[in-house]
C-alpha cells in the first residue's frame, strides 16, 4: 500500500511544489486549500497587481500529481472555519484510508496580517489565532490518532523567521507585523511539544523555515520590485519542498528534529537540490 501525505495550502507556491515532490517520491497525495478551481475568489485572500485571484488551484495540482502516476485527492479546507478543518481531516481518512505524513503549510495571508501595532484590530488577531494556532492544532490532533495506531508518522510544520526573530524594520517599512510574527511563533513551538510527548511512539516531527521564497504570494505582498530587491538569499519553491520531502523520506532516525531546519542552507549542506545554489 502506498504511503499518503496531506499537504495543506497546496494550491500554489511552496505547498504545490511540496505535493509534487512527494508524488515524485512515490506517495499518494492529498492536497488542501480553499481554491478548488482556478479563478475562485475568497474573503481575505491575496490578489495580483491586476486585482485578479492568484493563479493556482487544487484541481490543477491534482492533475499534475496524477500525471506523475500517483493518486490525488482534493480536500477543500478553510483555515478560518473550524468545521471545515475537521471535515477535511475526516474526508481525507475516509477517501485515502490512512495518513503517513502531514505538512502543515497553509496560512492565513490577508494583507491585514502585517498591520502596524496601533492599526492592528481584534478581528485580525482572531483570524491569526484561527489560521495559525487553532486550525493546525485541530487538524494535527485528528490525524495523529491513526498515525499513532499504525506506529509511525511524520508531521512537518512550516514556520518563518518572523516567528523566531524580531523584524529588521517596522511593518509599514517592509518588516512584519505582530500578528504574523505571533502566529508563526506558535507554529514554531508545535513540533517540539509533539516530539516531547509522543516521540517514542514512532512519530517524527519537524519545524522547517523555508527562508525567503519567491512565490506568487510574496510578489502579491511586496511587489515585483520588492522581490528583485531581495535578490540574494531567496530561493524558488522547489527548494524547501525538496527539503521537506527529504526529511520525511531520508531522515528515518529523526536526527534533524528538536530544532528549526533552515531549508536553504540545509539543502546546500546535504546536496538535496543538486542544480541549485544560493546566490
């Protein structure tokens, strides 16, 4: 029986590339996000410079996965809706029958997330809480049970430098706001708690920081000029995707748990993406 991975936030960017990396590694893949078909609009979602929804959908990613000879399931899920999160977990288990790897990649990306402190609203903090704390915890709790019953499983939580360090400049000058930093700080703590409590039961847990990754969402957030200004020190989405797949498949001893894996230098150190170098 093929192993099954669930990648959240998989309609585009890092999530899409992670889903494809696991498919190439022989996994059947469940992908979740809000956007089932291209062009769908949602509340609090990012748009391109033309005001249109960002490209990418679960349907298009599933087509790519199936072209690689693997089974794919589209699991619609809204991080801000608790019922949707729990229904997604139940739908996955019903359709796939098992879960071996969970990649908690999805995030709430509304532009209000990087409001300055005095402009930060209670509504934004509520959305941050639901998207960055409640949703991944509920999803992980529901999927941990079959992992523990089968005696093995891998959970990868995708964090950010914003959750582990202070912003270099204010949010309205190109840094990050309190809401985003607080949300990612919560994500950074999840894997360590799971490892301490259940690491002896066949569970491996990782925290991965992709670094600056040139996704469509990043372009929508800081603009093409901002992406060009970042220049050195950024990577395309396949780099962190390859690192997450490598951890799940190749780190059987769990040697890289208990710390944040910084995907870009880690990829170079271990030769995970041979044709890529950090400029």
